[in-house]
C-alpha cells in the first residue's frame, strides 16, 4: 500500500517567523533541503525529522503524517 509523507513544516516555520535558511541552519541542512521538504519532494531522514521536531518543540507526528494513496 503506497503512502505519501505529508508535513506542516512550512506552516510551523512561518508561524515562528523563521526563514528557510534559519531553519536549515538550526537543523544542519541546506536551504534547498528545507524547500524540498516543504514541497513534499523529499522525505527527511528520521534524525532530520527529529531535529525539526525539536526546533518546533512538537512531536514528530504533529509535523509529519502518512497519507495512503488510492
């Protein structure tokens, strides 16, 4: 059963007033990686997802979710 990983990274980032570069610097990746995650073009590794969750002070399942494809 194929699934897609959805996320709320962009919404959380803009709510915090962070730029993509600031979030990227905080988690140790490039701005392009954050852009790809926000556009659902790239699924972050578990360590990166946990780092993003730590920056936002939220559990990973509040940021990332699975959606089954028909």
